C-alpha cells in the first residue's frame, strides 16, 4: 500500500504548505490543483518545470483511486470498472455509451447498509463512505480510459451505496464536478438515486442543485415495499410521496421512479393500477427494470409478457413510463454483482 500523500482532495492551503516544504512557490499549488481537477497526470502538467513534475511523481499520488480492472462488454460499448481505493477496498462503476455521449454510473459508498432484498451491494453491509475526491476520481479515471474517444458527459449515482446516507460528501462531489474550472459537467446531466430517505430528500431540495432525483420505489404500497425494502419500515410511502411532491414543486424538476419488476410480488396488473394512482398527476417518469437475478437472493424477474402488460396499464393511464434497456449484461450488470463475484474469486 502507498505511503505517499494524495493530492486530489487536499485544500489549496494544504497544498501550498506541502509545496513550500518542497521549496516551491505557492502559485504552483494552484496550477497543480487546476490540472488535478481535470484528471491530468503529472507528466502532462505542461506549465510545470520537468523537475517538479518528476518530484511530484516520486513523492505524491495524484488520485485516491485507480482502475483495478476494466471489463469491456462484448455485446455493446459498455465498460464495467472495478476501482481500488488506497485502503484496498474495491468498488464498481459502469461506463455506458448512448447517442448523447458517455454516461458513468458511480458508487458513493463501499457496500450499503440499506438492506434491499434484491440488491447485491448490501449483502455485506456498508464498509465506509466514499469521499468526494474518491467519487470525482471515478469520473477522472473513466475519462482517462476513454482518452481520445470522448469524455463522461452524464453521471448517475446508482452504483453501490445510498447517496443520501453519505450526504455531505455527495453534495461536495456534485459541486466539484460541476465547477467551471473543473470538469464542468452540468447538474442537469446528473441523476441521484435514493431508496427514499425522506428527511434528506427535503434537505437536498434546499441545496438548489438541479440534478434529476430518482426514487427507488419498487412497490405500489407499504405492505409490498416492506417485504423488499427495510427503509419502508422507517418512512412510509405516503410520507415519501409527500416529500417527492415538495421536491418537484421546489425544483421544477421531473422525478423518476425506479421500479424493478419481480415475479408475482410487485408486477401483477393490480400493482400497475395501484402504482398509476399513486404517481398519477405528478411530474414524473416511471423506469421499469426487469429484475437482475442475484444468486444469493430468491427473487425472480417478472416474465417479459408481465413487463409489457405492466407498461401498457401505466400508459393507458397516461403515466410516462419506459422499460430500461439492458446494457452490459454479460459483465455483471446489476449493482454490486461484479464486485461481489471478484471478492469471492469468481470473476
Ligand atoms: N441506494 C440507491 C442507489 C443505488 S442502487 C437507491 O436505492 O436508489 C441503483 C438502482 O438499482 C436502484 O433503483 C436499485 O433499487 C436498483 N437495483 C438494485 N439491485 C437490483 C436488481 N437486482 N435488479 C434491478 N434493479 C436493482
């Protein structure tokens, strides 16, 4: 493991102090920080003297994370990454290529403590929060991987972890990734997905960050939701919906409801009708996801005909809805699946 200090994430003052010790003028700290937030490696920091670039490489690490392994899909342009943190923890991210450009799904925690019954990320609980610099590094490393091919223009906070359970770091990351002198990614191109931590949704609405909020709903009522999402025991669905409505009013942004279709449990016609009356009249979109089967879980995906019928019932009731396109299914598509198979030596 590296003993070297990490530069990304250091404040300008800390960096100035470190540079002073190296006998460097203070303005170099600002130059280096500007390069770092764009992900430029030391050797390409072209306004620094060569000797300084070399001494930085010898004495410091630029990012607190590196690519452990990249798995390009053979079916499409999707690339799944395993990133390693400096403390040896491994997290995952997915790079997807759409007609509008590259979108990266990033993790916000190592593991997750929310305990959703269908999700692989939560099987071993939450190890720790990721820092803002670690979240930013996932984007910078994906950009380095792309090189001349392009860069990440859209981000979804849908990898492992519950973003609103790591509130301060996530908000700090959002501000940094949006900064004009950094990656300058529009907040409108960023989606934050939450299992529904009601107080934090209210707090987040007040931040004035126009990201798209995605709510992992997965059930039309508390009775079903409690069977698959422990969070429903703390925050009943009506309180969640009230808070989401307030979010829409406050931000003017359309929200997205994620709904994984599980055989029998939440995918029957009566569930579709109940969902339609729950979200009817809201400025929203429903994203139907055929459940990704996770070995350790005993839930099965709904049959394709059931998925189509579910969609039809929503459409008949004028609810905007689509079925999520499956990408990179050959490389461990669902949350936490690839990391888990690597931890268990199966990848
Ligand atoms: N904790 C956040 C974000 C991470 S999960 C949240 O709950 O929203 C990203 C999305 O993938 C969530 O909608 C989650 O419910 C969904 N998901 C997790 N495991 C899945 C599986 N096996 N099949 C389909 N969707 C899954």
